[in-house]
C-alpha cells in the first residue's frame, strides 16, 4: 500500500468509526453514556478506575480495595489486569493527565470515555482488518467494505457497551488469520508468533475462542487451497507448532497466572439440559448478536462467484458459523462447555466480511439472469425470516430500513452490471450507509431502550445510589481519623458489590467472574456466611457476624439511616452525615495475631461454623499445623430443647409445604436462653426448593432477609447449607413464600462473645507498613513458638520472609495469610507477585529471543 492509501484508509476508518458511534456520541452530549447499567457500571468502569490508579502509582500486582484484597494481574486477568489495549489506554491518559489536559480519571470519567475509547479501538479494527482482507483478496476498497461489516457489527457494540474489554477480541482475530496466511503463502512465522503471543497474554478466554477458530481455519485451508503455490502441509504443521509454542512462552507471563486463577475459582458446573436447536433471535432483522447484511445474502445467491476460491471458502465458513447461531451446544462449547453464551459470534461477522470483500470485485462478471435469480432468492429469504417470526413488525423503523437498503443493494447490483465505476462506488456507499443506519438504530433499540443503557446517566452516577459525595465524605472522614493499618468498612450501595472500588475504600465485598477460591470456600463452606443474596462470582460482608468483622479488621459498618437492622454485636453509632451513619466496632482485633493455641482444619471439619469462629478467636486454625493441637471449643445445639411449629402450611419428615402466601416454621427456644448471657443466636439449616423451575424466592429469619436463586439459574451457587445470625429472641421464625421445600439439619447455638472480648484485649505493638504488594511487620518480639496471621486473603503468589530468611507460607483461619513463628522473631515480610511470575518472565524472555532468532534466519533465507 502506498502512503496515500494508508492516509485514506486511516482517515476513512476514523470517519466510519465516528459515524458508527453517532447515536452514542449524541447521547454523550445528553449525559447518557455507552456503558451498561449493570456489569458496565458495576465492573467495567470501577475496574478500569482502580487499575488506572494502581498502575500509575507503580502498584502493578495487588489491590486492597478489590474485596478483601486480591491480585490484579491474576484475578482481574479476565478483565483488564493484563489487557494490552487497556495498557495503551492507561499510557495515553497518563500522558494527558501529566500534561494537565485532563484531571485524574474517576469512575465518571471512565463512563464518559468509553465511547471515545471505542471509536479509537474500532478505527484500529477497521485498519487492521482491511489490511488482512486486502492481503487475502488484493482489492483495497472491497476489503474496507468487508472490514466495515465486521468492525461495526452488532456483536461489537453489544460487547463494548456491556463488557467493554470484550471488544478487544475484534483486534486480535484478524492478526491471527494473517499469521496463518503468512505461513501458508510466504513461510513467514513472525506474524503468527506475534498475534498468538498477544492473544495468550491478553485474555485467556478469547484466546480459547480465537484459537478454536484459527484451528478450524487451518484445517479448512488444507481442504480448500486458495493459491496455486502454498507451503506443503507438513512444513506448515512444523511452522504452526513452533510458532504457537514460542507464542505461548512469550505470552505465558500473563496466560499462566490467568489460567491458574480461573482454575482455582469456584463456580458450580452447568447442569441444565441444552437443547440441540433453538431459535434465539432473528439474524436478518433483530438479533442481539448477529445481523446478517443484505449484500451477503445477495452474494450467496450468485453462482458465478463460487468460481473464486476465496469467496467459496469464506462463504462456506460463514454459513457454518451462522448455522451455529441456532445450536446452543455451540454456544456452550465456545463458552468452555459451560452455560450457552453467544460471545463467539463475532467469528461469523469476520467471515461474512471476508466473503463480501472477496465477492464484490467479481460482481461485474455477473449476468442479468444470474442477478435476477439471486434477487428472487433474497426476497424469499427475507420473506421467510419475517413471516416465521411473529415478533418482527414489518412497519418498525429497523425492519423498514433493512428492507429499503436491501432493495437499494439489489438495484445498485443490477446497475453495476453495465454501469462501470460510478455504479460500483454507489453500491459500496449503499452498503456502508445501510450498515451505519442499521447499527445506529441497533444501539438505540436493542441497547439504549430495551437494554436499559438509558439509565447510565451522569445524574445516576453522581447520585447516592452510586458515587454519592455525601457517602464519600463520611467514609473519608472516618478512615482519615483511623491510624490502624487496614481498617475496612462494610458497605455497598444496593446491589453494587464493587462499591468499595467505586468509592475508594477498603471494603468487604467484591463482584468478579474470577475470585479467590479460598475466600469463596470460606464464605460457602467453612463459615457458611450468608451474603443476603445468593449468587456466584461475588461475596459481601459477613452476615452481620461480629466475630468475623473483628477477624477481618472490618471495624466499621455504614447504614442508610432507618435501615440499621441486625447491627453486629459491639457496634455502636460513631459518625453520621446527612442520610448515612457509620457504626464502629468496640472489639477490634490486632492486625497481627500470634498464638500457640493451634487447631487443624481437619479436627474442626464436623463442627458448626460458630465453633470454628471460637477456634479462630481463642487461637488460630491452620491447614496442617506442625504444633500440638488444643482442645476444641464446645457449643451446645439447642434444637433438642426447642419445639417446632409450622406456620401457613405443614412440616414433617424434613419436608415443608407452604400453602399460604407466606409461611414456614417457628422454633420456640427454652426459657433458659433468654435468662443466659447470650447476645445472639446462630441458626443453621439445609434448604432446597423442591420445585426445580420455581423462581428466585426471599427467605427471612426474624429480621434477617436474604434471597435464594431458582435452581435453573446459571448464577446459583448450589450451596444449600445456610447459617444466619440474629439477635437473641424467644422464637426463631423462618419464612418463605408458598411452595414445596426440603428443610432439614436444623441447629441453633447461642453466642455470648466472651471469646471475642478476651481476644480484643490484646493490643497492637508491632510496626506495620503496607506498601502495594508488600506488607512488613517490625518489632514482632515473638515470645512463643506458634503461628502468625494477618487479615489478608491467602493466595498463591504470596511469599514470606522472617528476619530475612524465607519461610513457608501458611493458610491460617481458612483463608488468611500466615506463617510459623519462633521465639525471638523480629521482622516478617510478606510480598506478592502473580503466580509463577518469575518462571514465566524468564520463559517469556527466552521465547522472545528464540522467536527473534528464528524470524531473522527465515528472513535471511528468503
């Protein structure tokens, strides 16, 4: 390509990208932003804001605002932790911030910036894809048309609007295909090594999808050669294997920690039946995932075009991928054999774009007869898709626009047969214009209106439901006056589990597709913490349990005034501002806890979560302790002394049938409970809705409210053992709505908090320094042999040194960092790097050197 062609291509790509975003650019001027109100504002925006702050501060590996703390390059690898385009975005914005062109980016900035970042990304996509299609087909303008159909597809806007980082998959796919073609045509491995290395490093999930497609592409190319002289298959295979191995080595520094984090994450397998065929959406008129352009349908009906190998090849791939749209098993396969998700359908958009790029130059050789037959075919196809779908209204704006532009495409195709270049350029203009009109209406109808993007406004983001100044001022005031190393605040606004990231404070909740598996086990099984909403991929608070708040340094709880229900024991009003009030913990525990009273996880395996809490307060719980274990604290199960009565239904043989609108059971406790020193009651039971397709339902135990997912929900945890803490009362009332339930394994215990108050008497004497991924404890002055723990989640990647010597890292209190301690130890250093960071860094360096040597030798041979 000449310099002039490059300038025209870049300029045309930028203009097209701007026009493709015209709807969202206009909404930006109205204070409505291109981000989904759910995952967009709950994950995409906060994660970018947090990571920008971490990266520009020099903290690349760990964040204490991410839930209870977590590795950013591993647990957030699925999002932005190792996202190359995000890295480039951070660099660009940091330069602008340093030059005072922009202020420090906050969550509002990232919401506002999404549409402009998307324009830049789409410009790159159009330029790269045009280059690749031109390499395949040899014509610049048709290649650009094909790139437009790919880069401005419905799936791109769906991804970027709701899961912004998904859009990056559009960047790397064309490069992978270019790398394959470079080997087939020129025996050049450099492009494939670079593209595969980027894919491995950037996002393991889309590396999986793109890798499957690339393998399918290679097999298809072996069956359907496109050039007269192509590299022999045996030599190709050697190139592919060597290139992928080198690429995996280069990308391993991001890929390995990401895959490790994914493997240790806890999410129940998808067990629902997947149908063989399902009509998920109308791909010609109204699909969220794939809107097939009219020009592609027209070209498929032209027999003459199948003489061209490139057209025949890509049209076949397109038809296969389009057919997979109707096969849920394909959506499950591309989603890692999990719940069917259609995130892979950008592959069809790519092959459709390639088909159009290959077919357009050959339209001049088509006869009137052939065009007439194809025209009849396209009319039949659109008629069938409209008549068989009762949801499609022919007089809707989208349907009318699609049909009008389909007619214009037909008309221009006829004119092209004898019309020369003017008719050709007119056809190209109609194709691009139709794509831009349809995709802008898609943004309005599917995303803005039906997809609730109209709720993502500047007013909402600044409101008390998201980033309220009143809440922020109160939180800052409390934390600024707290000199302890890592005091956490239990607070989330509504369903925003990442509120601590949004409002910038160490919290006790997180929402992410990948989380620390030890913490999830801690919540699900070890302590059975009810988070007041059952759902995978998140954890929140400690079920109003004072012992756990103290153990994790959650020294404050914030409430909206009037909503102070089930306040944890020992918490009292501390500070307030406007509509909000913060309660402070009267029984905080030291940041560093040392004990020689050790319990093993195995010895506590069959004991109640409250007993485990007592063990963590009276001593420490270690997975495999090297010291002698102590006697286990004993708690009495009061169910033997209690009486049970059904309310609004019947309860027998562990089956609860509620016939009224609301019902359950009442458990009457013995009078001795009210006369005791107990402060709270712990209620445990197994609960399962026996109706498989019953929807989500609310569960209350006295004033404690929570919710349980439908058994058919893909977000159900499959954890049915529940423990709930409530203030001491004579009657424990368990309530659900009308239905059929299994309710068994009832246990009730009391808690007087003597162990907590005794543990809180120990005062902090060490000097603690927390600096990014490093925690240093000085002046330990250990006077006993035992174990030490700090309230930071145990995670692979942490290392510990005691007085300069490396010591084994221990998993203490089920999910906390710890190590063994000897008498006289003075200094403890914890430091975190992503799992296998050093070995993968060396592997990446060696692989890069080998790749450069190989590419240079290949260049010398040519």
